[in-house]
C-alpha cells in the first residue's frame, strides 16, 4: 500500500472540486473525463512523458470527505502493466483550521510498481496542493462552496 499525507491551504469544499471536476483535475493531473458518481468514468491523459492514460471508475463519493476510485493504465508502449480497474485509490479530506489534510491510499499494486507509483503520486499531489491552494479564476472557489 502507498500512503501520502498532504496539508493543502484550502477548505475541503475547494479541494473536492480538484478531485471531481474535469477542468480542475486538468490543472494538476492531466486532461480528464470525470463523471463523479458511483460507476462513473475517471479517465486522465497524463500531462508529461509519453502521455499515458489512467482509466478507472468512481466507487464511492462522500462530498468534501472521501473519494474512492479504481486505477489502471490503458495499454500503450512504455506504460506499466496495470490494467484499468486493477488497483484502488482512496482519498480522504479532513478540515484543519481553514485548510485540508488529504490522505491518499493506493492499494492493489504489484510490488514492482510501488516505488514508481509512490513517486508519481508525490509529484502529482504537490501539483494538487499548488492548484487547490493557489489563486483561481473569478468565481471558481465559490462554485464549489470554497474560500470565496
């Protein structure tokens, strides 16, 4: 299991939008398709490198508290052998004095992919922290019930 803990200088309502809204997902992860409901698609074309595509589906969504989705890669040259839906990511959000403590747990990974995946999430979560905690366009934070 991989686990990361990150404090983001934004309320959970704001961070939630960066986990469920395709436009906001693109600001830290890559071009995204997301239908944030159980069974809904989550597909992200990564921004860097050979632009691999992560594909999974939402399993559980508790607004502003928890998102669970399956995770895997669409087949392509140079992409890890982890079929879509073969692992699971659980993200919890907890309010902390006007900020959010995010905990990400990724389970079901083959041992050979744990290190690469841990490093990948570390970089992505840094980007999430910058995107969610930084300035946004007019009205974006208010649209998700955030910092205004």
